[in-house]
C-alpha cells in the first residue's frame, strides 16, 4: 500500500517524523513514494499541531535516487507524470521547517530531495553524490540549481560532472550539511533541532523560512523589502506580544497562534 512507502511517527509534541520505507530498493524515489510524501506534507501544512518535520531514511540509505527501473520501463514519461511533478512542487513549497536526517547514501534524486529541506543533519558515515551523468542523464529534480547554491560552483561542478561522491565531513565543510554527528545519531539530532524550532513562535518561524528562501531568488534590495514586510506581519501577531512580554518577565513564552 502507498501508506507503507513512508512511515509516520510523532517523536515529540509538535514534530512529525516521516521515514522513507523502501528498504529493498534503498529508498529509491518511485512516483508513488513522491506522491505519498507530498500528501503527508500537505496534511502536515494544514495540521496546526505540527510545527516542524523530520525526513529520514534508514541506516543503509537515506535514498539512492530516482527509481531507475521506472525510468527504464517508462522513459521520460516516468519523470513527467502530473502526479510526480505536482508531488515535487508540494515538497519544494512546504511552508513549515523540514529537516533531513542522512545516514549512509544520499544520491541523485535522494540528494535533491534532501536539498529541498531546510537543514541537513548527517551521520559521519554519510555519502553525498549526483551521479546522473554516469547513466546518461543529468540531475533533473533541482540538483544543478540547488547544489551550486549550497556548495558553490567548483564543488557543484566536481560532483555533477564527475559523478563522484563526497563524504559527510567534506559536505559539512563546504556547506551542504548543517550539522555533523556520529554515525547513527542523525535522526536523533534532527529531532532535537525540530523540537527547538517548535518551541519558537510558529508564525514567525514560517515567515523567517519564507524570507530566507526568498533571498535565493531576488536581488538584495528586493530581499530586504520582502523581509521588512514579513517583519511587519510578525509584529502584528499576539505571539510577538507574548514573546516580548515573556522576555521582560524572564519566563518561557506560551505561543498559541498557528
């Protein structure tokens, strides 16, 4: 069943954990899996009890990429079906914080999926790569665009044109990975980050994420104007008043707006 492609847990009050679950295929991204993940994220967006999401794989692989068997049998149409295109769009535009926890392999479409998230936490055993040129294609789910923004042109060219993998330490040094932890601890650390995020004002968190993402798309002047408008929206919320009052009173804030 499609529900079994991704396992859902609630490891903390406001945190949803979505675990890719195609172990026999090392979590290859089939069309059905992408559609299911998009469905989960749409539901999480509408669920006010969810303030942050952790996306994980297994200790064997986060994901080794697109399902090549689907591409062999279906050709280009396997990558351009409306459900798959709509699914990727839903993942890319998810409005709440999402953190990927990487153990072992994050390759091809799997690495592109990780790069759609807001933060990558990696175990020291993780390996990252865009090996599409080795099978006669190129990264087609955002790899050529997101990787250069994450690691810069020289490293992006190295990874994409050679298809070679980089280890977790290198990925951390060049900026692809936000947090590097001992092997086997990526998921736990990602949940810690999600819990910390969830303790903050939910509207402010979403506004801040949106403003940061806008910086990748617009010139500085336009980005600053966008940030200022977002600040005005945040300042008008009851949670802003609560947060500042709690700071003055030296107590933990109680945020209620979702």
